[in-house]
C-alpha cells in the first residue's frame, strides 16, 4: 500500500544567548582571538524575541505565510513586516522564547544533567505550562530549580556548560562522566538542545488533526548530532528518547544520519517502511543545532546586519498508509548521488533530478515545485554563499534546456514557477528539502499542485571519511484516490449484479406463480 | 601549453556551487599544479 504524508510540524526556538556561548564561530573566536572586534560588537547585533517572531522567513517556517507570499516581498527581509504576522504560533508550530526552551531542555533531561536557577524557574514556569502542547506528563518533569550558588559551583568548578538568559547565568548542563569526552558537558548540551527541539516538534505534530499517538509505532531521528559514550560514539538513539518524552508508548525507532541530506534519506526510509507494511505510522523528525548558531555572524556584523542565525529549528513529519486523500510519496523513483556520480555540478543535478524523472517517464517541467536547499538568502548572501535555492533552480533549469524540455527564454522564470525563495534558518539538515513538506501537503490537498520533488544534499567530506558529498531526492504526488486493483469488481458492478439477480429472482417468482394458476 | 602552465593553485570549492574536485579537474587541463583543494559548506 502506498505511503502518504499525514501531517507535518515545524518549530523554532529563539536562543540569542546560545549564539554567544555555543555557536562554533563564536567559541572558536574566543580561543583564537578573544579580544576581537567581532566579539565586542556581536551582542549589539542580537535580535529581541519580538523581532525574531516578526521576521517573515520565521513566520513562513511555522506556517503563517506561504513561501510564494514571502517571495513576493523584496529582499532583504530584515525590516520587512506584514501586519498580523507577529504571532508566536502558526499552523505548523511555534517560535518558543529562550527562557521557555531552557525549561523544556530541563524537562527532557532524564539524568539530572540540566538544572536551572530556582528564581528563573519561578519566573517562567507559568508561561511554559500555559503552552497547550505541554501536557501533564511533561509538566510533572519540570524541576523547581536550584540555588544560584549551585549553578555557579557547577559552572566554575565542575566543567558544566553555562546557560545564560539576557547575559545572566541561569542554569547549567553538566558533564555525564568524569573523563569520557563523548559525555562531556559540551556534547550533552548539544544533544539536549537537539532532543528538546525535536520533542517540541513532535508535540506540535501530535496536536494536528488526524494524528493519533497510539498508532505511531516507529520514529526516525535525522539530526546531525551523535549520542553515545566512549565505547560507541554514535550509538544512539535520539529517536526513542524523544518518543519517550512525548509519550509514544507503542513506538520504537532509530537514528538515520547523512549530514544535511539526513532528513531526505530518513523520509525515503520511512516511506518505504510504511509501503512495506512493516509499520503503519512512522514519524521522521529532527531537532536543531547549537553549533551553527551565528555561523555566518562575522559577515552579518561586518555589514551592520542582525544576527539572523539565532534560531534553533526542528520539524516532525507523520507518514502513514494510503487514505486516498493525503499526498503520496513515490518510493519507486528516487534520485541518488552515487559514488560514481562525481562532483561536476551537471552530474550532481542529473543524478538527483533528471535520472528519477526519466525513470518515471516524466520531464523536468512535470514537477510543479522543487524543494532543494531552502536556506534563507538573507543569511547566505551577505556571507558570500549566494542564494542557494536559486543556484539549485538555475542548474535544474539549465539541464532542462539541455534536454530540450525547456526553452532558453524560460530560464529566467523557471525559479519562480518551479521553485521558491528560501525561508529556513541555516541549521544544516533543517533547511534541506524538508521545510516544504508541510506547505506541499497543504497545496496538494487544496489542488494547487500535483507533483513536487524534495532534494537533500549532505557535505560528507566534513566528517573526513570521504571527499564525496551526497544527495538523494524523492517525489511527492497528489493523491488520486485509492485505485481498485485490476480484476476487482467495482461498487457499480456489484450494484448492477445485485439488481440483475433480484430482477431474475422476481421473474422466477412471477413465473412460478403463473404456473401455479 | 595551458594558460595556467607553471602556476600553483589553491582551490576552495563550494558544495552548492562548484565543488573542489570539479575545479581541480578543470585547472589541471589548463596546466596548473594544484597544491591545495577543498570543498566548503557554508550552510
């Protein structure tokens, strides 16, 4: 049975103090150039929570604005505002403020590694509990907090990672082992942030219409962190730990990794598991990444821009068996960058886009929307990395022209007609193809589009195991209803057969009665 | 003789643009000596 997309959620957490404390651009600068102008100027470029909420790409991410509407607004979007688009919540999720996110991190911790100052907890617990996605079981996990002196002790004397709010020390994440680097406070903090943001994504997914948490039997996490200890660095598994906090009593799961391509790999795996009937309902999810906070901050500060990379991202997608309504994942025609594909841009795009299309007997223009790398250009352009989605669309269009499927004159309009502007924060795996799945589902259910392609790319070379990078792609099609199997009898035919049988029966009764007379 | 004959080249490629190995192949055909090549990820 085909696999369909039954729901999708997207969340952000605004974490400005984590930019300063946990983003690797900043932590590296503190080591190599501690008195740099960048570190001095950076705090004045941090956004308030209100500004982060009003920022239109963030409103798009949580579902309050369609990507096409965002695309109609001139770039950069730094100061662009739309009346009414200043909401914390959207149809896909929410933008959680830092103080509540710290409490969520603590609530997601099952080893007493995260502790917050009791005054801080007292000041923000009520707001945290007022969130409709926070159920009783999570509320019961909130610790009342510890004395400020304990926080200072663990940070100053016990190698704990500090948690700051408005530059004030309000908590810590302590190490989980004395000598194991894989359980250091640094690793535990990164993993806890990823876990908490994935939990928040899952909680929002569970509130959506038609989602029943008892039915979910498998969860796949596809973030870019690794959890384990000195004997198994990436042993895992985030997925089950996230399912536990969200109360998915009937689920197990595993972690799938592939750098930024991880979500698309996980999405294809999950869809295949559903299609194989191994599991009927599978969730693919990921939390965000502290290391990438402020990643391009030097260029943003140099150009007088805000630190846009102050958001932790997350998402969760529910896949289930064909209901005749929701969009169908085409597991039979997937694109893949193979070992032999090479690195020439033309080969890369051919393997990911035109090869699966050819296999399905389709042309480039048969896909209504492509979702490649949906990074927000406000972030990447000032840093010299260009407009990443646009670069991908140009390459797809160029290949289409080469194959004779598109006129040269249509090159300029292809990105608008078959693509979108990027709106996702540069959180690695978070913008890679998957931000569009929620919008895609809605647009297909509304009959606006019929076919889309999700493309994920991953920089494997960063792990120093190979010089290769990677990519996979998958198509999503509007549901045309559950087709009857060949040879099966339709409802109309059954009605006709019954009608005929009754007519024959009536005729035979009539004949019998005439004979009797 | 290629127009990069005798030149030493440092390559920094971009995963979403032109990756290092692809640039490497091009400049080698122009006679350059590649002394360093890497691909960076900016996202």
